[in-house]
C-alpha cells in the first residue's frame, strides 16, 4: 500500500477524476485505475478478482430475478467460499492430508503448498457474500456490472478493507456528480498522513524494538517480555489503524465516504464493546452474516451463550489465515464474549440492589481487565507465542509483574481514558501539522519499511 | 407497537428495570442492548409482528431507538 504504484496511481487518477464532468466517466476511470493497480501488484490476483466479480454478479442477478432464490444464494455463497478455501486454506488442508498420506498411498498426490493467495481475496470474498445476502434479503438491487466491478476492485480499499457494503458505496457511485470540495482534499490528505505516521513512525519502530524479545523471549527479563506483549497490542493496532486511515483518506480525496474501521478499541470497558470498536467492518460482517444466522438455529441458552460466540469468533480467527494460532485467538475472544454475556445475564437475574455493592469494583477493573484480556489474546495471534507465554507466566517474577501491571492499570484507569479523550478533543489541526508529519514519515520510511500486517490476510 | 417494544426491552434487557427509557432513547449506541439482546429482539419482533428483520438493518445507525425500530418494522 505504501508503494510508488499506489501513490502514482492515486495522484494521476485524482487529477483526471476531478477533470471529468460526469460521475459515470469518473467511475470508469476509477475502475481502470484500480484494475491497473491490482495488475501491477500481481497478475494472478487480477484474474481472480475479475472471475469472482463475474460469478457473483451473475449470481446476484439470478437471486434478484428468481422468486425461489434460496438455492442460488446458497450456491453463490458456496462458490465464493470454495474460491477462498482453494486459495487460502487448501495448502493448510493439504498439510493435514499429507500427514495421513502414509495410509493413503494408493491415492494420487497433489502439490498445493505453493498456491499463492491472491491479494485482497479474503476481503473481496466477504464483500461478495454480503452483496448476495443483501440482495436475497431485498436490502439492495444488483446494480450495474460496472459499479459492482468498482465496488470489488476500488484500489483505495482493495488490499485490506474496510469491508464496505455495496449498500453504502453504490449510492455514491450512482450520484450524478460528486461535488468537488476543498475540505475533502484537505481531510483526505490529512488522514493519509496520519495513517502514514501511525504505520511508519509508531507501528514500525515499535515493532523494531519488540521483535527481538518476541523472537527470543528467554533471553530477556520477564518484565520486558510482558512489555513486548503490550507493545505488540499497540503495534498491530497502529499498523492496521494506520492502513485504514490511508484507505479512508485516499477514498475521501475522490469524494467517497468509506466506513470507519476503528473507534479507540483499547478504551473499551468490556469485550463486547471492544468488538464494536476493533476492525468494525469485519466484526459487523461476522455479526450480520454468521452470529445472527447461527443464533437463529436454536433458542437454547447453551447454544446461544456458549457455542455461537465461540464458533463465530473461531471463524473470524480462521479468516485471518489457515493457522491454528488464529483459530485459538478467535476462540479466546469467543470464550471472552461468552463469559461476559453469562455475567451480564447473572447481573440481570440478581437485580440492581444485590449488585450495587459490587458496582464500584466492576467499574474499576472493567477497563484494565478488557485491555489485559485483549493483549493476552495477541500472544496466540503473533507467531503462536507459547514460548513468550511460558516465559512470563511460568515464572514468579513474570506473574508478580503481571499482577502489578494489572493494579497499575486499575490506578491509571481512573483518569487515563478520560485524559486521552480530552486531549483528542482539544487538538486543533493546522495545515502545517500535515507537512511536519509527512516529513517525519519520509525520514522514518527511508530507515525502516515493513508491509502492513493485515495486508497478508 | 412502540409501547409493546418498550415494555419488552425494559423487562428483558435493562440491568435496572427502573431506568428511564422512552421511544427516543439510544439503546444500542447508549449501551443498553448488545448483539445478544438484539437476537432476542429480532425473534420477538418476528413472533409478535410477523416481520423478519435482516441483521444488516439491526444496527446502531438504523435500529437505535424504538421509533427507528418501528419504522424499520413497517418497511418489511
């Protein structure tokens, strides 16, 4: 994303875009620029994007036109998932089958390990599933093929989302002429620079300092290892939020409004709230197309509170990649949601008076507990951090420091979230800030340059 | 419909049934009801009013207040 190709295409298409008088022509230009961007990154990805777009558009038309359309909807979703499984998970499954090969020698052996994941496929697959489901539920019409192609390929949000809905983007494409506004250019470029700053200055340098500890935790004091765990929580947030800022800002330059993907997630005071603030476009998708449909299968409390969150979040974890560490991370969050929900139900049952005496206690631990829970979840997400976990939690020093940091967070929690919100509200942005930040970004970019973590998913 | 929804939400989802809510109270963004409660609300609406509301419509933007809920129910 932070590449010559991206910024060259952004600059050129931006000038031409605003010179064109009609939105139809602008959309065609954006489509051409987007397809060029994908082609420059990876030829195979372009073929997959075009094939999937054709397939899903055809399916969308069939769902829209047929009265008995449930089977088309199912077929369409299966087709999209099949492509995702083929490119993303077959290597993983082939590994599992290989281990059984000794018992299946008579069968032909396929080599699927080196199949490359087409760029942006995980994001397109979810966009297209939402497209087909929304047509099925009569929330949207299929639109024109040109608009659907632009929805799938729009280069500003192609690599790692946000996973926008057709329902939100298509009306903007349909507009007769998005008006040129100086404010869009100013806010868009500011947002891009803030994103670059988060990624190149904060996330990359934080990652640089903690990667040594993550790679070899036993060489460091457990306290430093614990700091590296918290450090990774901020690295992944700044990396992905930085990417999202660039994506949202670049779209804004074209007058397009794209949904927010983060809303101060580490200030959440419970795990349910965290998922309304972290990777919002993905958690919305999980909620609408996995959590709700699964919940409708049975009204049994054990199913609803115990299984549904774990299955939904387990799938959310697997979406990140065919690796057990992502699955464990998802299940960790699913269990967190499940326990939190059971706790909420108990609170309601016990009633206000009985819970009153515990309110101050719950309020004090809510934020630190949520932050610690999420941070520990990253242990699995980042390179299956068993050695790190063992180093911290299997030592007296590590456990003591974890407890101390939790108590410290309780203390900080009394004023830190409010202080941060207050600082955020007080900042008055000046155009010069954008230039200063850009300068710092350029210096840092020349020293250290890594890929976005979420672009790999 | 408004009164019926108000009563259901107050009885089923509020920690404190004495909390003052009305047809304009922001229930999702205000933190009164979460995704788990919305699943029950979706089933209740289907049972009581015979309308099945798709999940993408049950959001803080379009389903936050009881007034908005009534509007959405009437659309389906």
